[in-house]
C-alpha cells in the first residue's frame, strides 16, 4: 500500500468496537511515528500519554465532546506540549544529541544560546502556542501510521483541557494537553461515516501554483 492509498482509506471513526483491541506492537509503531516527527530545533517539545486503562478513560469522559469514542476505543493518545521553553529543557536535548553522536560537549552552544535568548524574550503563552503547533506534526504522522496499519483513528480537539490536564496530572510534568487521538477498530454498524465517500477540495483548487 502507498501512503496515498492509506490516507484515502482512513476517516475519523465515529464509533468504535469495544471488543477489539489494538496490539501493543501496533500502538508502539503509531507512537514511534510521532516520536520521529520533525520539530523546531529538534527539541521535541511535546509528549504522548498513552491511556489504555478503562478506569482512567471513564474519568476523562467528563471532558470529552465524544465520550462514547473515548470509552469504546482501544487506546487514547493524548498529545501534550511543554508549557514553556526553559534553558534546562533545551540543554537536556542538546546534551543528549552531543553524547549520542559522540560530539564534544558544548558543540551546539552558539546555537542554543541564540534560541534561549529568543525564547527568553517571549511569554510562556507564546511558548505554548509554538510547542502545541509542533505537536500537530506528530499527530499527523501518527494518523498516517495508524492508517498504514489499518487501525482506525479519530483526531479530536473537542474536549475540556482542564479536565484532561487534571486527571492526568499534566502540570506536574510541565505539560498541557493539545489534542486527542482515539485509536481502535470501527463499529461497522454504528460508524455512520464509514460507508460515505471521502470528500476533499479538488487538487486544482487546493494547490495554488505560481
């Protein structure tokens, strides 16, 4: 299968079969696709919380606009971004980079000093806007990987961030929720979108050539 065929196959599942579970191996592949996503300065300023526990998902349902999907899906992936950039976070990733590439310590100091100065001039709110945008790159690749595995998924922004953040105690990790991804297998009878034709703007309208 090609990527285009995979994307033509997928849709945002509207109902999940609670009796069908995605294998641990496939969940790991979906998360790995997001982990390998490109990010600004390579900082990976987001994390994925993988929620399989039915008990935790039932607590999270209070904040969901599509609680049935949250309840019945196999796994819930919560994409959560850094609440702000800090010198420590920047140093941590670049220290790991130099170590794993067998480069001299401080090899990237001139660059990290520059981005630290840039972020120091911004507010924490501006930081979160930027980190949350980075997380969507990972979400897109996770959706594509799920499609390649023929695993159904639903991206969601329709939820109460405060509920999600509180139940998962994201503040203690310096994170804030950005988006959700329901993962599982569609309920063939209840998923009303499944039999419908995929509709997108035609290519000649979507791509503007200059």
